[in-house]
C-alpha cells in the first residue's frame, strides 16, 4: 500500500452537483474501503440550499462532479491531441481565460465540457462552508471515463443524462432510472457520477485532460500534507508517552534502590561512597525526567499544525526535527536536547513562495526567530533548504 493511500484513509465521498429544473441539487455517496474492496455505506440526494454532511467526520476527502445547467457539454467528431483545437471546434468564440474545461477523448469522438471559473470557484467555496473537504473536481459526464474499463455497458444513465458510446457518442436528457454493477458493486444511476468521482480520487491515471489538473493536484497535496502532520503529531505523542513511561520506570527503580541502600548505610567510607554514586545517578535521572516532562507540556502540537497550515503547494517538506539531541547518546551520560529548537528541511520550486513562507512562520506568536541554515541546489539540481526555528 502506497503512502498516499495510507494518508487518504479508508472513507471517501463522491458528490454530483446537478440541476433539476431550476433548482440545484446534490447527489452524495459515502464509500468505505475494507479488505474485500469498496463498499457503499450511504447515498443521499439533497437540495443544495440545505446541503448537509453525509458523514460525521469532516476530514473525509471528497470529489465534486459539477454537472449543473452551468456546464455546457458537446461532442465533437475529432480527437486532436491539442486541447485548444477541440475547444474551438465546439465553442468557436470561447475566451479560455474565463472558463474551466475538461475533455474526454474516445476512439473517434470527444466529449468537451466547459464552465465559467467564477461559478466553479463559488461552488467549491460553498461546499467547503458546508463542511465538505473537496480535494478535486471534474466537469459534466467526463468522470465516467474512470469506470469504462470496469463495465461492458455502452450506454449509461446518470441523474438526468443518457450517454451512448455506440458508434457516435451522444448525450441527451432523460428521467429514466437504472442500476449498474461495476466490478461487483451494485450502483444506482443517481450515484454513478459520484462513484466515478471517488475512482478519480483513488485512480490517479489520467483519462481526461483539463485546465484545472494542476489545481486538483495542489489541493490533494495540501490535504495529504495536513494528514501527514496530523498522523506525525499522534506518533510524537505516542513516542513521548513511551519515553515518559521508560523514565518513570527507571526513576522508580533507582528510587527503590536508594531506599534500600539508605536502610543498609554503614559507617564505612566504602559504603558511603556507594550511596553517593547511586544518589548522583538518581539526580541525573530526575533531571532527564523533568526535561522530558517539560517537553511534553510544551504546546508543540499547535506550533507544528500552524506551520503545516502555511506550507504552500510550491514547497515540499522532507524532514521536521523537534528539539533534536545536542550530542550523541552515550552510556552513563545524560541525554541533552537543544531546547526550543525546530529544524525543517525540504525543497521548493519557487523562491518567492519560500521567502513568503519563512516570513509567515516568523510572524507566528510562538516563534522568536527563523534562521536559514542552508538554501541552494542539490545533486539533482533541486532547490533545497534547511531552516532553524527558535521558539520563545
């Protein structure tokens, strides 16, 4: 299982935003993955004005298929590899700067879907306000390209469209009801596009081209990074608890030894020296215990989460070290940490984004100073960096 699959989790939401007359509605599908494959747990159709969460967990990744009256879809008897040629064949006077587009190419024809950018941006914002964690979107019926390798159906009915793939591709509105079996999963026609959206999330292989591919990838990357830091923080807490437990056991052990030795104190110098050595070791363990207790009390979760929230898509983090060791661990020597220090390493594809990110981190209320330890090219000609954060 890949790291991306682990970070995505086992629950996914697919949404089709469609028009019913003059009203806008949403068909929502909740899917969970278990050892046997994908299982549909819940499906619902709601009025968009009263849209509500289908699942209690707001961190579940969701894919939105925009298929309302604001999306224009046409077929063109061509499969040119250049998107602009196909777009101008379907919509000769289109101003590409105002529209998002997606193209599904078949053997001899293509389905082209376009939608105004202002509409898609507003729709994504409204679903976010409703509590959905949208990590990607598609236009029209193009998401159906994800299921074609899993079915022999040559015509598919969605909420309000009939799409035929026999000979000439064509689309027409319909109110028919149907059900399909996709790779062993029974799916109603009202959920076929939401299901295709979930497959778009789980199957990164491109079956369409679009103007927003980079935007989808950046949104998904931000979600994966947030998931990584959330899981990493939980791992840090587990590690801290384990360290505290070990030190508590060691503290109790040496404290008991000190008590036993106190009862056996004799008047000889050798006995007094033995007691002094054990007492000294006990004090060292108490210092270590107090140091790690202070580390656990520090609000590192807030700092790490705030840093993760501000990471732009142009920056990829590779390592974060919180209060590293001052020197190597050696027997009979106390463990020393660099207090209130965080080291972060990574790479960037845009220097301006890196500079802005460093300034944003430095403005956090917990940060005293940010020092750029290294910034330059590595052996692969990537721009890499290492920064040190000094906490207040």
